[in-house]
């Protein structure tokens, strides 16, 4: 198998695991969402910017209980960055107040130099569609 094909499989498998874990934790135990980010992560939630995870975590704790249904996602290596991964997710989110909305979320995952072999969310842009 070619080196690029092996790396593509690693990206796909990693992105699949990330998407499954991220939305499971977001929907069932939002208090642990900060484990995906670093304090310098750039986060934009439906037009509202957050610099770092602390304020974002406080914000998410105030949102109604949610259930995300991922309909599609795609992942690509970021050009010019040897190991960064872009993950685009489309789906539907239902809130406990009975509202359901379509969403699009884009993540840039970067290698975590403090935890060898792990990635963190460097950039996160969530938007209702």
C-alpha cells in the first residue's frame, strides 16, 4: 500500500473516531468537552467568537440538552500542514426544548505536542444552516 494511501486511512479512521466521540460527549456529558480543545483554540459558534475553551465551556453548559445526528462528514489533510486535518460535519441537532435545526461544523485538528499521537481542536466553526 502506498504511503499516501496509508495516511489517508489514518486520517479517515481518526476523523471517524473524533466525530463519534465529540458528539457523544457533547450530547451526554458536555462538562468534558474541554478535553478536545486547548486554551488557545479559536471557536466560533453561530457567529459568536470564543477565544479559548473556558468561556466556550461556560456557554455550552447553558444550552439545552442536545442530540446530534451526523448525516455526513468529510476529512482532508490541510495543504501546507504535514499533520493537520480538516473535518467538515453536516447534520441535525435536536434540543430538549423540542427545536430541531440543521447544522454545519468545521474543525481543524492539530497534533498535540504535549500528548504524543493525539490531536486537539485548534479551530471550530459551528453554524446553523
